[in-house]
């Protein structure tokens, strides 16, 4: 059920002011990401408005901010360059439909398989990406060549950034009635305008003046050929959008000590992108930087995200001339504070205290995030972590053997039997020297995959060739189903079988 989440005036005030702060920070980001994707600034601004509004209403994480993002923009570049903007709109619609399908199929729960070192690498890498993205504001275009600013302009720009960061840091020690980021932006803007300081402003990026977004069915041929063009891009965009959104959701969960709903967020992001594509927007997903600004400014409810989107629309329609006067130094200062708050500084302190493979994954994910994109970094991190996990658990399989009162030799198997441990498993048995009747006790083990089945069949063949009989005892129900192919070679004692259950996802 949809609820704004506020039940008193103070809450409403905090949420709206937080939304205003986020909206101000959204403007340059949306414009910049539009340029990255090769589309007009309003295409990015409309996406920030519609994705932000609809994801706040239908998503599963109150307080999380969504909009046009760089991770998705870089994928759009080739599509727009080769096929035009109408194909982008069609791709965004299909992206949303795929995300809705993934949420309906309850695939959001798979974010749980992301290990903690990958999460640390994700936030550290993203903090570095946000920091590097701000450095372009220290550059100017001179006769078609990009140069770093220096001298008086650099000193003034750095001073304004420092002032912004100081206000954000120290104001909460005096009062929390108004978000410190909002106060910093207003104070620095008034200072620049009042003293007529020559520095870059939002208006130097592009004009943000425009009208209401209008309904627009993408003008592309509705043919199989069109689907072949847009489908690969849509799948990649859907994956990137959901990975970034669900990881941001997890981070906000930790910050607020609450729990978002992953599958609902998938559906919410899907609805947002589907509608955005129909209204001339470039699509988007959750934004960790703006989400951090929102949470740190006191915005924990849906109202803050809705307010941010509506304020952004108001800027486009009525206040573009004012917003364009905001100095970029103020917004850069806000984002630098976000960088400091996003980076997990504790990961540096614990670096020498955690297992080496976890430290490696942390650094790897951070590096891949900076070099490529967030989705690729997370996928690489999960794969490496899974391989390390398999390698480590492959070492844990062992047996304890003894002769029972019937003269049978019993091997008590400990540890999981899977593709990584089958080699060690084969070396644990000696069919030639064992008595005629052998029992493998599986109460402390589990057969998990086809490689394990083949290893058991191979072991059974070795005992048959040695003229001996092999029994398997205390298998779980799942193990019995996997081992049906072993037929008469398998004798199962159904007493005291352990019960195994697969965790469901009713709350996700």
C-alpha cells in the first residue's frame, strides 16, 4: 500500500526540504548524463523527474532517490549514435518491461548473494567515480582544447567549495531544523550573486528551461528487426539499473536500520522506465549520491523523493533562470561531502585483518567500478567470490572411518560434495584394501551437483571391479533425487535423514 510515511508537520517539513536539496543537486547531474548519452539536456532532466517520481511512488525503498545515471548513460551512447534517439526511447520502454518481469518473478532476492567485500568495493568504487566526475568542473574549454583552471579562478572555486563543505559539516552542530546542504547551496549562491564573483554556474552547462513532458510513442518500426536492435541494449540497461538500485537499497537499509523490498523496487524501477520512455526521457535507476544527500538531510520517507521530482519539474517550468545562477562550486562541495560519506573508510582499517581473498575482491571491485561500470564490477566480484568460496570449501571434505559391529567399513563423510571437492573425494577411499561391504555415511555431507553424482558413480564402479558392495546412507531428499540414476548401486537408509529446506522470499 502506498503511504507518504509522515504523520506530523515536522516530518513533512524535513522531507520537503530534503527533497529541495536533492532537486538542486539533480540538475547538473541530469544535464551531464544527458551529454554523456549524446542527447539533449531536457531528455536527462525529464528522466530525472519521471524516474524519480514514479520510483518513489512505486518502489520498495522509501527515501531512495532515482534519476538519470552515468552507469546507464554510457551504455546508451552507441545506440543513440548508430540508430537515433527514437530507438533510445523504445529501448527504455523495453528496459522497464524487463525490470517489471524480473520483479514479478521475484528475482530481486538474488541481491542477497552479493558478498560483503563486493558491497564494500561497490561503495568505495562509486565514491571514487563520483569524485572523478566532479573534476571536470575544474576544467575549461579554451579554443576547443580542455585545460585545467589555475590562478585566481582556481583559488576562488576551491574557496567556494571549502565554504560549502564547512557549512554542511558544522551547521548540524548548531541546528538540524534545515538541511545543511540546502543552507550551503543558498548561502554560497547568494554570496556569488551578491559579490558578483566570476565562477562557473549551472547555466554554463546548458539551459534547463522547458515545458511539461508530453506523451510520445517511440517512432520506430514495430518489427522483429527493431527488436533485434534494442533488445541487447535493453537487457544490459535493465541489469545495470537493477544491480545499482538494489545495491543502493541495501546500503540505505544499513544506514537507516530499516529494510526495503527488493522485488517491489524492481517493479517500481520498471514502471518508472516504461513510462519515461513514453514521455521522452532517457531512463534511469537509483542514484547513490543523491540518495546519500537525501538520507543525510533527513529524508527517509517517500515524500522526499516525490518532492525532489516535483521541485525539479518546477525548476524546468518556472525557475530555470534562478537555478542556472547556482554556482557549480556549491554543488561540487555537496558531492565532495557525499564522497566522504559514501567511502567506507573502515575498509582501510580492516584491510590487513580480513582474509586476503576478501581484500583482493574489495580492491578488484573498486577498480573495475572505476574502469568500467558498476554492473560489471559487481558481476566480476560475485564470480571471483564464488570461485574462492568453492576453492576454500573443496579443502574441507574429509572422512572418518571405522569397522562397525557387522564387519562393514563405514566412511563418515564430512563437508559438501561438489565440483570443487570431487578430486579430494576420490582420494579418500581405497577399494582394493577395503572389506567386502562398505558404507558411506552422508549425514554430515551433501551431494550438490552433477560432478558429485559422477564422482559417486565412478567410486561405485571401482568397488564393483574390486568385487565389493557400496552403500550410501543418510542422504537428504534432494540428494536422493540427484542419485536416482545410480540405481541398484545405491542403498538408502531412510531413517534419521536430515531435513533440508530452501529459503523462500516472502518478505522481499
